[in-house]
């Protein structure tokens, strides 16, 4: 009966979220997650590419095409109860799902606009600071991200794009200015175009904002961990905390890099420290710094250093992590073992092009 009453056509179906709940239309070429968030629904998710499991939901009725194996993220009980990953499921009929929607999630309209590069600056050999001026303002909450798409004139990778987190808090005085820390990905058409062809004045298409990685209220000390270009949303989040008068919370910021030459944005971090009213501790950790160098700071992997850096009060922190999945998973394992409530651990895994899933026509 549901199919007969609500079917719109062979390429579009209805997606009902909870019962009673909200119904939106979903194309057969877009995931259930995209259909929901493009309509402003506070659907839980972090990555949109099947890497975090946050978008899991129960398939109550209907058929979907699943793009990837979900068993590595869902428990045996969840699989038995017909749970799916919304970001990896395309509708093949009208669908009804059950999911716990986010409370207090960032709610901004999804904007599609064009932007011109105002500045390109190398922060390290493989990380660029990209500043764009948009045709249309894109309000966002610090911690969110946008999809950047290569313009048509870059003919060898037309339509290629990637998701990147905003590297600064939204500035109401300059609402059309956005910036990103973008790391070059081996074999990635988008970043190769950006590093090798893009110049000041080049155009990009943007769509966003996406994501619900954002600073949560609380009185706990903050533990912020960034790896590589994962510093972007952490920096934005801390800047936003100052504007929101949460700079009194004690914070420990850990930045992971390979060597000392891979550290960047140190002046910007120092500016945040100067404006922070609570205790602000910044600890770089280098994983492959030569043993004979003059570096006197922390060495090794971040998860190996957490107890040494934070001490026996690790379990009292509210944690925010951004960067490579391996780093995040290892750190979360240490945190949960130390007693941090999982509800106080928030993360954004930076997945490269090898993790991306491209829907194929049937």
C-alpha cells in the first residue's frame, strides 16, 4: 500500500524518517543520508562515506541498494534487526526508516555557490591554505565542512571534488569569505589540480555546509587532537569557543605531524592561546622526527603519549578529534579504556579518495 500511494516514478521515491515523522523525496542516485540532510533534517552522521557508522538506522520498510559491506561497523544484533548505513544506501522503493535524530545539531541551509580563489599559500610541502570569496554567503557552524568541486576549465578532472572542513570560525562581518587547509592526496584529481594548476582567481563550485562536528556545551576541560590537515576544524572550533564565551574552559591541544617541518599554523594557534582566558596547553607530537635533530618535544604516536600529556585525569575531558582514521581509532581506544564516556568523544575522520564510494548505475 505504501508503494502504491506514494511512488513518484522510477527514479525517485519517498523516504519516511520515523513514524510518525517526516517524509522527503529521494533520488535513486543519492543516498538516504543525502536526501535527509539536503532537506535540513538533523540526521546523525560524520563522514558520509561509510567510515564512521554514525548514520546507522533501522530499515523498517522498503528496499535499498547497499554500496558497501556494513558488517564491519554494525554489531551482529544490529544486522539481525535490519540496520543499514544511510550514507551507503540508495532507495529502490519507497522507504521507511527509524533513527534517533540529533538534538541541537547545527542547522544551516545547504547552499550551492561559486567561489574564486583569493589566496593560495603553502603551509607545508603538502598542505595549502586556500582562501575563497564566495558569490553567495554560506553560514556554517565551526567544525562543519563543504564539498569543493573542480571547475569546468580543468578538463582533466571535470566534476572532481572533495570534502574539506572550514579552517576558521564563520565571520559575520565577512560572510562570503571561507578558508581551508587542504592536504595533497596522492592520485587525487582534485588536490593535484589545486596544487599544480590552480591560481589566484581560479573558480570553484561549493556545496554545504555539512556535518555536525561542533563544540558541545559543558564545563569539562577540552582535549583537542588533530592530525595533519585535521587542524582546520579544531582551529575553527576553538575560535568559535572564544566568540561564544567558552574560552574559560581548560584546553589541551595536541597536533600530530611527521617531522618539525610539517608543523604549521603555529602563529594562529598562539593567537588563540593569547585570547583564551582559561589554561591553554599546546603539545606537538612528531612521529618520524630524526633522532639526531634538536627537537626537544614529544615524539611518537599521539595515542602512545596521551597519558603522559594529560595525566590521570584523562577521563574528565570532553574530547574532539580530527584527522586520519587510524589515529582517531587508536586515541578513542585509549580514551574509552581510561573511562571517558563515549558521549563525550566527538570526532571527524579525514578519509582520502581511497575511502570514497561512487554510486554505480545498475
